[in-house]
C-alpha cells in the first residue's frame, strides 16, 4: 500500500471513529457530569496507552517533554472537558459541525504563530467558514430555544486547541513516534485527571446502573476514540500535513449527524445550509 493510500485509509478510520465520539459523549452524560466524563475519558485512555506504550517513552528526548506537555493540554485535556460541557446544551450533530472549523483554525494559527502564508482563496475561505458558523449558531438559537447556543463558544475554543496542537506536533515533534507522543501525552494527563475524577462524587454513584453504563460508553470513547485514534492521527500528521490531517473534520460531521438522526436529533434546513457553507469555507482555506 502506497503512502498516499495509507493517508486516506487513516483519514477514513479517524472520521468513523471521531464521528461516533459525539454520540458516545451524549450517552455518557446520561450518567456522569461533564467534569466526570472528561476526567474518566482521560483516565481510561491513559491506562490503556501506558499498558501498550510505556516502553516507547524512552524515545522522547528530555527537551521534548515541554512540547509533549503542551500537546497534551491543547490536544486532549482542555477539549475533553469543553466538549462534554457544551453537549449538555447543544446537540451532538451541531457540536461535530462546529468542530469542522479545525482545519480553518489550523491555517489561521499556522499563519499567525508558525510562519505559514495565506493565499487569497484561503482568506476567502476563512470569511465563508465563519459566516456559515454564525448562520448555524443564530438559526440554532432561534429554532431550539431550549438549547443554550452560547455553549457553542466552548466548541470553537476546543477547535482552536486542536489547531494549536497540530501545529506544535508538526513543528516540534515530527521526529517522535506517534505511540511515544500519545503515551507521553496521557502520562502527563493521568494524575491531574484522576485527581479531578476522585474530587467528584464518583465513588458514591459508581454502583448506580446508569453510571456504570455511562462509564462503559466512556471507556470505549477513551480507548478507541481517544487512545488508538490519537496514535493514528499523529502518524497522519507526520506523513502528510497539518491541514490534510485536520481535514478529517470534513467527514466527522457526516458520521455524527447520521448518529444524531438515529438518536432523534434534527437539523433545520437553514442549519444544513450553514453546515454546507462551513465545509466550503474549510475546503477553500485548506486548498493548496
């Protein structure tokens, strides 16, 4: 299999995996608070990755640990909590659509902080993408008064965190094996996440059936949707480019919206148009 074929294979696997993560978060919130969900997700991921990748930590040089810490913060720790909190107020479908702004934000941050250059079509794409975002949010707020669309800001912040993470990896960790990066990330996050989880009432509700079912969903999310997926994603960044890697977010909303429809969620026609505008903007901003 050629490297080009491997790139696209990884992209499709990640789209299916991460596209399903939003419904898993929704299920997890039926038995856990957003803080418990975010912390449990990290703990499950950490235990799995340390089990399979502990020996790979020796490949990380001493000076690279500061970048490992930064990528763990922006790539997983902050977004894990932001997405969980956001989905208490907005649907999983809308959350996934807004997450598709990640390539656009990757380009903007790359230009502002990492020395990438803009083309005219990319600037046009940025404007289109954000206009689609505003349309999606405004119509959603009007059509779903029971949902607080101010929480979409949390998803946008998470998207910026992902964009920062991708640029850090490409610039500072391209020579480190994906398993080493991912295991190092979760070693850094394990103890803070465990402390946060134990500071909640998780020990009191652990025997409740709804909590146990929620933890099962989050274990699947943590091991497959975070642990294994991050290894594939970091490998994809190294064999392609930051913008190509984050273009997985074109496909994630398709999978997530399908899951949302199965679960009874609905998008209005205007929101559908807003989502399409976002994807057009992201395409133009990512186009070489």
